[in-house]
């Protein structure tokens, strides 16, 4: 073989050897901040794991997670699929009208049944004597984006009908009409707090409470690259987080009970705002049980809200109408022990859940 023919072969071999060596010996990241998930760890190497094949199976996953320049290759692949091959989505995420969203389809009746079973359990065990129990479904942005842009989406009317049928012990509050596409972040699943005043007022009115407070918008100076930026690997333009302040919100005392002891936390957690998921600035993100106390009000009214992450930005807006709001996320606390942690007596109760959670509800305990 001629020298000029050997050189490319040697170069290619060196590249392949170098990449392989890097996978085996390179620095091992434990977390992908762009995808917001744990990365695979190097599998256990033993005679047993080699013989039963589990080592190679786990090593394949590890190699894909720890491949050198992985983020660069992910972005190149995503851009090629969208721009060159005109593929409509990347990892199930599509972009339309400047908004990124994950296709949520089809409707999963088994998941709706599981959610309804969890709600029924809470009612039977704790809420049987409660007079005022409300339920509201939060539509994800696909409700306003998917079908008109040629993407598959949930049957939202059927989802609501099915959940109402399964939860007849609750009064349903329809908030769909208060929302539109612009109420959601372009790069993330969640809605924008500064656009939720009308939604909060509708919920409050249904529960017999009036909201009149005026708020001032403040802007988080850090860019917000939502969850779809990393998951799609596309160069999406970051969002801006805006949050509301005012006399009521500034006076609220927020207490978290996740450690077993009361710990005061900020309404807006600026450390979380600078972290891996800035949306977690609202009520400090994933918390099992917390309370919001409004010292400016003495009307004797209390509210319990069972919620997912969408509630973090909306629930503070309800504080104007209640002395105390107890916020519970049963993804992070077992429903069977709630009676030891929370008093259920004389409060209004609101179940506030997104279609994304209801259609994928196995996390509810």
C-alpha cells in the first residue's frame, strides 16, 4: 500500500483509538445540566457481570453518556435532522411558532385511572368531612400548539371528561379559557407567573375568594434555558423569567417541613434561580410539604393545595385570599402518612394538576 494511502488509515485508527481510550479513561461526569438528568456510571466489572452480559449492556449506555464532546455531537445531530433532513422532531421535541414542546400522545387511561385512585384515597382517608373540594386541570402548551401545526396531541376534552367522571366528589374549575400559548415559556414545560393573574382570580372566585392585589414585575437577569433546550440539543434562544412582587407576596412567610422540622424558606429562591433549573426559584422547587402564611389577612380561611410543579408559580398568587395555604406534592411524600403531618379540618381543598402529570401519573404516591 502506498504511503499516501496508509496515512489516512493510520489517522482514522488514531482517532478511533483516542476516542475509545477517552471513554475508558476520561473524566466521568455524573450529571448532564443540559438534559437535567443523572448520567450513567461505569458499570461493575467482574467475572459474573462479564459472563451474564450485564457489563456490556451497561457499558453501552455508559459509553453513550460519557462519549467525548457529547454535547457538540448531540447539537450537530439535532441541527442536521431539523435543517438538513427536515425531520419534524428531535428526541420527541418539536419547534413551532417559536415554541419548543414535547409531543404528548396518546391519552393514557391507565395513568388517568391511577391519578384518580390516588385522589380518591386522599378523599376517603382525610377529606370525607370536607365541604369545599375543587379540582382544576392545567393544559400543557401542546393544547395551543400541536394540532394546528400538524403534530399529534392529547384529546384534552376527553382527558377532562374522564377525570371529572372519576372525581365526582370534587367541583371542577375550568381554567382553559384563561390561558393561551404566550402564557408559557418558549423553551420549557411551565407557564409564566407574570401572566397568571386572571387564572388565579378565576380559581379564587370559584372557591369564594376575591383577589384584587396589584403586583410589580421583576426580571431575573440570568437567561432561562428551559428543559427543552437540553433535551432537543437545539440552539434555542433562552427565555426570561419574570416574577411578581407586592405587599402581600413580600409579607408572606413560607415554611418547609421536608426535614421533619419547620424551616423557613424564601418565596423566591435566588440560589435556585442561579442553579440548574431556574424555574425552581418559585417556592424552592421540589418540596413535599410547605405552608404560605399571609400575616396581612385575618379572615380565618385556610387552603390545602395538592399540586405538581406548575403550582409553584401560581399558588403564591392565591395567598391574598387565605391566612394559610398548605402545599402538598404527593410525588415526594407518601399519602398514607399525611395525617401525621397535616391537619385536615375546615380548609378549602384544591387539586391542581397539569395534563402532563395526569397522563404520566405513576409518580403520585
